[in-house]
C-alpha cells in the first residue's frame, strides 16, 4: 500500500499500472465508510499475494487528482490497468463483493509468489500471415460469438486490411455494447471516422478552418477523425492533444475519450518474456499515455 500525491501519481499509479493492476482508493479522514473498506483493501492486497498494488489518495488533500477521476463521493475505488481506469465502484462493499470485483481483473498469486499455471499461449501473431490470422480470428468469433476480445481483434484486423464492409457486419452484433466496453467503443469510433472521411474526402476544409481559428475545436476534431480513417494514429492524437491543452472537457470530454480509443486500437499484444520479467511497454503507446496524463492533470 502506498499513499499517492500529485507528485508521485505518474510513477506510482500510471506507470506502475502498465505492468501490474493498481487499485486506487479515494478516501478522507472524516469518512466513516472509508474506515470500513480501507482495512479490507489492505487485507486483500496481502491475500492476493501482490497480484495488484493498492494506492490510497486522500481526496481532501489531493483534490486535483479526485477531480481528474470525477470523484463525486467517497470511498471511490478505481482499478487502473495499462495506464487507464478500467473499472471501479463506490461505497464500502463487504469483502466478498470486493473479491468478486477483483477476480474480474486480477489473478491471485500463490503463497510462494508464483502465478498459477497458465494455459499454453497461442502462436505469436507476428509469426503468421495476416490472411491466416484473419481466418483464425474469424473462426474464434464463429465458435464463441460472446467473446468480445476475439471480436475486437477480428474487426480490428479487417479494418487494418481495408475490409470495411466485412468489419461492419462483424461489429453489428455487439454495437449495442459500446457504452460498457472500451474496446468496442474504440471500434465504433474508428468506424465512425471512416464514414466521416467518406462524406468529407477533402481535409483542406478543416485545415482552412484551423488556420483561421486555432480554437475551432470542431474542425480539429474532424481533422483527427480524418487522420483516424487513414490510420495515422499519432497524428490524430497530436490533433486531439491540441484540443485538450486548450479545453480538457470540450464537447463532454469527446477529445479525451477519442484519444483513449486510439490508444486501445494501437496497443500491441504484450511480447513473451522470460518468467519473472516484465514485458516492455510499446514506446509509442507509453509516450502518448504520458502526454495525455500530463495534459489532463496539468
């Protein structure tokens, strides 16, 4: 367990969550329910053998961090993975409910510190051709239609290959779930960008609007969508950062949510490493996560 301030947040929470889930507990000294759930979280950190890291933020002293996470009441508990919040809950849940929450995202480690035996890994995608990879992903979706991770990979592979209509057909069964799945939301934004680009094939219009008014955020956002359609990911994020640096909450947080969607799309599979080692972060993804954190928390 570690106490978090604005000074160590980037290192102890954002960077740390790239290799290990971080459970962030927003609390305050005067909060009765916080005193009830705090010891439970500390106990579970020990019980899970280091499978996650507990970080505590005094919301009274660190109001900037509480505001960045949209904390409205305490206790609020947020789980961070790969530099981003992925789930959370409010209130003092009993230990059993907290375990159910954790089990969705982390795997307890054995007492000797060794992870439970995992199933053999699939062949690395880099070692097979795109055509074979698409066939495998199509088969995975056909045999398990409820596997949203496989569907995400399949639709993403189709879009990378420029097979838009097939991608839209594959995405249609899960389109109603975009509000509860960050991965599916990312695909929806990508498909929206492609449709926008087809209706607005000339980026010169947006460029002219931006040249005339650097605070024309709609033009910047539309320019970012055109870049997404071209799969120019870093250029699109750079454009979105221009919005965030001037207005973090523009259009109900649209720029930040689109930026996070792009990170979700470009995040590569973690490479295999020797036992006990932490796989390296993708340098581009890590850099743009840090840039987003720097802007949002500034």
